[in-house]
C-alpha cells in the first residue's frame, strides 16, 4: 500500500465484494484508544496509569463498549485463498479465548 491507501485501512476493512453478500456478515472495529469518560471492558473506570499511557487520547470522544463475543458471533468465515496455517491459527485463537463460535472456510472458494 502507498501512504494514501495506508491511511484508508480503517475504511478498507469494511469493503466487501458483492458476490459475498449472501454471508450477511457484520463487521465491527474498535480503536485501541481511550478518551475521557471511557470505561474498561469490565465497566470499571480508567486508572491513572491508563490515563498516562500511549493509548489515552484526551481529544478523542467516545465510549468503550463491552460485549460478549460468543453472543455477538456465531461463526467466523475465513476468506477464499486463506492459507491452511492462517485458518488454523484463527481457530486456535478462538478456542483458546473460549469463544463459542465455529471457524469455517467460505463456501465459495472459486468465486
């Protein structure tokens, strides 16, 4: 990617080819920054250490929302052409995190 494309990465994460519309997926992204008023995922307030860290941005508005991924996701589909080791790595990460969803390959490998 060139510099312009690199700055568009957060938008590109939401681009999807029409031929995969049948997947009816939901894509969620979060910034790894905290701002005044944000809570930790467990609902606790920010600590002084967090407020002095690199992820803290006093000029950024917003709120960190806690969710249970096992409720939010029922399956993860790896993209066509995903290598075997990458597919297996995603499956391993999901199992280690004890998130109760399946990791499957896209049904339309040759689209």
